């Protein structure tokens, strides 16, 4: 493995971490907004923007398995899909997906902090 390969892996890890952190903020917000009975126009606009982020962001869920030995991208994808399919999913089911994603994120943060401390 040469320096260029290491640099590419580090860049991919940085982007992955950023996307995980972004998802930890956006997915709970999307979940809350989609459960509102009468969202305001601003809330509807926020929903559209968040849905647009995930609808246009193309990634292979196996990437996170390859890079960090975690299915975090698959969890993000499934969480998003369950939130936007809210009319067919029970609230508890959406919450389980969201909780699973957030738990895995916390686990990864612990791993990343340990690696950075060394």
C-alpha cells in the first residue's frame, strides 16, 4: 500500500464520518417532522430538503463494512427509508431503526476516539 492509497482511505473515512454525523442530526429531525400532524410550510420545506439529501446521495452500503467494519451506511439507508415510508410503518418501528443507527454511531465514535488517542 503506497502513500496515495493511504491518503484515499483516510479521505474516504473522513467523508464517511461526516456523513454519519450529518445523518445523526438529520434523521432524528426528519423523523420528528414527518410525525407532525399539521407541519408548517417551513417544516414541509425542511422535510423536502432532507429527503433530497438522501435521495440524491448515492453510496454502496457495503462501503462502511469495507472501511470500518460496520454496517452504518446500511442502517442509515434503512432508517431513512422507514422514516419516509411513515404512512406504512408504525412509529415504534421507525424508532427502532433510528435507535439502532444512533447506537451504532455511538459505538463508532468510541472506536474513532480510541484510535485518535493512540
